[in-house]
């Protein structure tokens, strides 16, 4: 850093201004931005030639830096003063580009908060602002590879919020509730919000769930198929308990599938002569499959079946009567169901996507010994159930299971 030697050569004031602008972004307290700015500074210094310490030697050595567009137009710098002018201009442009990326990231995070609060229109506005800023930053990013990397990551997340034509009409093979454009849009927004939560806030929990699932996945999928349930519904276990067979909620729900005592008795998991089998993999999975099958038979819709698995048949039936529709996404849009249930169904659908393509979402299934998986205890409060404490989802639990 001392090699820059501020306040000695005219033109270094330009470089100094660039350094200060570049460092100002750290006040956003964003780890991504901090790493980005640090990398830019290191790259900027690495690009500088090794100047002679002799006060009489002002020409650059033969190994001149490449004269890219980021280094400015015109002939290569031949003196230290010219080099500092050019370096300062480069840093100034980098600072401008970094500032734009920071602003776009800020709008994106505001949108994420708004969508979780149910303020979709406001969130859409914030996302559009983020996209516009990234478009504005495109010319400035051309010569900043590190900034380009972060900008591309942000663009990918923004793109995830835009419904794609091929998924808007029929996002899931087992879903009969997103046939309308309004339903498809509502679905994409809510599922993408859940995906982002799994990739950020609940990332470690999801990865632990993959470890637990690895040795039991085939058994669970086989039982679901035998009972006429889509094998993808193993995702319910991820949202319910992260596949912890010993998980127990404050409401008394137990096991991977989180049965409360009343419904456990109804489906044969609690019997006077056989005790409590809610923590047994085969018995609880078969009971959950039969319960989901019964719920689907009642309404002919898997999304309503999932909603009832969470909130109870009575609550879903009352919501349908009050709203006059069996479209889950319309019920969600009208807030006819409990907030916990409106969040629950998209989380299951997001978990289905992750389980189908874990690497595409930044996760990896892990092969481990079965004993490592099933013996690790975890308190129920870790489960990714709501935006608040996970166990807040227990309202209405006794009614539903």
C-alpha cells in the first residue's frame, strides 16, 4: 500500500478518491460486498507494475499492464503519474459498479422481506428496481470480473422470481390447483420464497436432513407408491421434522411425520397392546401415506390434502366454504387459510424441487452409515416450519392429526 505514495505525485488524488469510494461500500455490512470489494482492491494492486524506487526513474518497465478498456483509452501510461491517473480512474469505475451492485442487492433483500410479509405488489416493485439497476450497471461491470460474478449470482436469484412459461401452466405433475394464470403466479412467488429460505436460513438444517434421508429414502418412496401417493411426498418429512424420527413438538406431535396422539390412534400408530409406533419408520410412513390418501380422496386435490395435513380437515373445509373455491392458491391469495398453512404447502413443493435436483439448488445427498442418521437427536424447534419460531405452526394441530 505504501507504494501508492499519496500526496507526492499530482494525479494520485484521483487514485485516493477511487480507493475511498471503493471502501465506502463496506458500511452496508454485507459479507458478499465486503468480499467483492476486497477482491477488487487486491486485483487492482496485482495489476500494478513494480515501479522503481529511484526518484529519477519515472518510465514504466517493459512489462506494462494490458491496455484493456478497463484501463482507459489512449496509449499505455509511460510515467508513474500517468499510471496513477489511470489506476485512479479504474478504481473510480470499479467503485461505481460496486455501488450499483450493492443497491441492486439491497432492493432484492427488501423484496424478500416483503414477499414473506405477503406484500407481493410492493415486493414486485423492489425486484423491478433491482433489475433496472443491474441493467444500468452492465457497462461498468464489463471490466470487473469479480463484480460480474456477484452480479450474475444476483441476476440468477432475480430470474428465479419470474414464472417461466413452461412451468406456469403446470408446475408439478401432481398439482391440479395452479391451472389459472393467477394461481400459477401466486405459486411461483411463494415457492421461490420457500426455496430461498431453504438455501439461506435453513441451509444447514436441509443438509442434515439429506444425511438422515439417505439410508431410508427408498423405503419411504416404496411405501408411498404402494399406498398410491406420489413418491415426491417424502418432502413432507423434510418440512415436518427434517427426517428426525425422534423429533417431538411442544404440541406432542412425534416422529418423522409428526402425528399427534389423536390421529396416531386413528391410523393405528398408538395401540394398547403395541404401544406408540410414531417413531418407527415403516409404520409411521404407511400411516402418513394413508392419511394423505384419505385427504386427497376428500377433495381430489393434492394441495388441499397438504393444507389439511397441516391445518386439519375442518379448517380447510371451512376455508373452502367461506371463499367459494377449492383452488389452494386462490385460498392463499384471499388469506382464507391460516398463515402457517399458506406457508406450509409452498415449502413442501419447494422441498420436492430440492429433493429432485439437490445439486442444482446447492445441496448434496451424503452417503452415511444408517446408525449415524437415525440416532442423532434434534429438538423440534429446528424444523423449517414458519418465518417465526418453527413450533408456531402448531395452531390447530390437535384438530388435524
